[in-house]
């Protein structure tokens, strides 16, 4: 997601872009909240996202893919890139409001494009405001094109009817983790060649951001859900946010998708969360309809812009949760 709408005609003289450092995190986070809060018109822009965190957690996951723009030593914007194997996305791209319309967003795009090239990213994208012609126009200049809407949905956490065993990555023995990560990669690769969320799983475990739920059977990982839970994560207090979740393709996908949500409700209950949040691209119509049937309702929606202009894994037969915010 982004708030860096720019106009070409205004000079970007003396503004430079460099890698984000730990000392930059507080200011980058402040600008992110101020920019989004201002754009959407909050009475107190700094209240945006409450106690949830994007900048710090994503920087810690990959410091080499986070960037700031500065003028005379003063940070005026930032952008972060994420690699899911052959898939990449960026954001939040944010610019301090008094620097809007000065071309800072375009400057912050350049190192991200270089990251995608160096990673060999085959399919790249972003989540942005569907109603903003300026945002859509900006990213079209870089070859990104809007496709289906993405709905960010939520439902109250429901106490499971039975306390069945739910397996999580954090419970695995250290010696078993590499093998399970390989199985997770095989699952996601079957959905889209090269798709790999191993780094997301590791980041949640290393930073203690929540849990990765695993559905296993017959020697295979049949489903996984990378969940942020609580304050200081991408979820925020009282929330379990499924950043990425999917199940193995095939005739059992609907049943496994339902099992995955049941497991997430159980983990959320154990961690004291009251709300389950998940995003889904509406091109994955079967997944979207199944989520609605489970009681999920849209809190917001945006548009995913993709490069190249093709479906990627946004297909009706794919049961997958993500939103690229």
C-alpha cells in the first residue's frame, strides 16, 4: 500500500534515496502513520493502525530491501520490498505530506525495481487505493496494471466446539523445521511456480510475531497460515491477521480451506485475539465466497496492481489468503 502520489513537473533536487537503517525506524514509522492518516482523513492522523507495526517488522525481516528518501539528512519517505520467491510486492510506500507532489514516490520506486530484478522476480505487484486515479496512474508508469479488487475482511473469533490438536511451526523440533519449510514450498509452488513464503514463516518465528498454522497429513503439508497476532505486529491488539494462507490444490481444497480457518480460530482463541482478519483477491471467487459463508465481512477494499498484467495466482481454483498491503 502507498500514499506517495507525485507530479513529474516538480523538482526532486537534493532528495536522495538510501537503505533504511535501524536508527531510521521510528521516523519512518511516524511518517507512514502521518501519511496514511492524512490521506484517509483521520481527525488524528497518528492514530492510523493503532499499535500495529509494518515498518519495523518488515525491516527486520529483510534490512536490505527497505529504503528511505531524505533531504539534508531529514527523512521524507520510505518504501519496503518483500520477496515471496518468484513473487514480489512492495509497500508501504509513504511520503511525508509536506513532500507530496514532489516526485519522492518515483525515487523510492527505483531501488525496489532493482530488488525485483536482482531476485529474479517473475510476478510483482502492490496494493493501492482503488478510488485514487493518481495512485493508479503513477504505478502504470512503471508497468503495473490494476486487476480485480482485494477485500480485507474480518470476523469475530469463535471458540472452537472441540479442542482439537493444532500444529504450529513454533512447536516443531529445530531438526524438523527445514523439512517442513521444504514441504510448504512444494505446496505453494504447486499453486504458482516459485512462490515461496519461507521467509515470512521464519520472520514470524524469529520475531515472535504470532504463529504459522500447519495442516499436515500423509507426509505432506496440506495447508498453512502465517498469522500475526497482537500489538507490535501487522495485526495489532486483539487481532489475529492471516498475512498468508493457502491449502494444497485439488478436490479437497474447499474442505482443507475450512479446516485451516478452524485452526486459525483456535490459535487466535488461545492467544486472546477477538478478531480474525484476512485478505482475499476477488478473482479467487471460490475462496472469497467460502470466506463470506464463514461470516467474514469486508472492512476495506483496494486494488492489486500487477506486473506483468496477468492473473498470477489470482484464479478461481486457488484457495489462498493474502492482500499485499
